[in-house]
């Protein structure tokens, strides 16, 4: 069974791959946006089964080509650029893509581990640490796709556990 890691060529995704490899997991499908190959060197030394562009992955997922063959999806695949100004790109990449994965995972009963970042929750300078509510102002377009009702993952399923797990994987991979 495949472990799918989206955002696999990014900083956290590549360290997550390395952590999975240290646990003996190599049946991994690495997924990322191949329009910009600058991050591909992050995959050096990682043992994976295959690597797909996120658009091809999503098309194959929706066509049923992965039905019954995925153990879990570990989803880091989002635009993490807090200065991104292309709202359409951020919404497509961070919300719609995540939502499509969530819908598929719920239908197939496949675990989805979804991570977010401090750009959403803030560093406490605004008097809060935790989820931004509709009353608070997201600090960037990227953050607005992960807050409140715009998050692809229902609020009752979000916990700090996933972020802690990824922080541990990233730290131990150094």
C-alpha cells in the first residue's frame, strides 16, 4: 500500500520522506508541483516508488487509479509563500486541491494527515495563538485559505497533533 506525500519536494515534505524511510517505509508516492523543479534536489537520498506532478496525481486519483492502493495521504502540498498575491492560484492550490484530497479520502476511508503553519495561526503578536476566527484578519491570502470556514478540513478534525508530528519529522531529519 502506498503512502502518498504531497508537497514532497518541499522542506517539510522531503524531511517527512526521510523520516518515513528511516521507519522502513519506501512504498511512497511523492507528489509535487513540477512547474518549478528547483526543489527536486531536496528528494536526493530519499527512497520513493514514484514521483508525480500534482495535476497528474489528482487526475489519476479522480479516475479511480489509486482506489484500494493508498495507506494514507500526508498532505503538505500547498502554496506556503506568505507573500503570494495571486488569489486564484492560492485558492486553487490550497483550498480546492486540499478539498479534493479530503473528499477522496473520506470516500475511500483513507487517513488524511493535513498540516498547516504559523502563517495561519500567528506568533501571538495579535494577542492570540491558535485558530484564526472569522473576527480576526488572516495575515496573508495564503493564510485566508486555511482559516475558519475556508479551510478544506472541518474545524472539529483539526488538531495541533499533525503539526507536531511534522515538526518532529523535520527536526529528526536534520
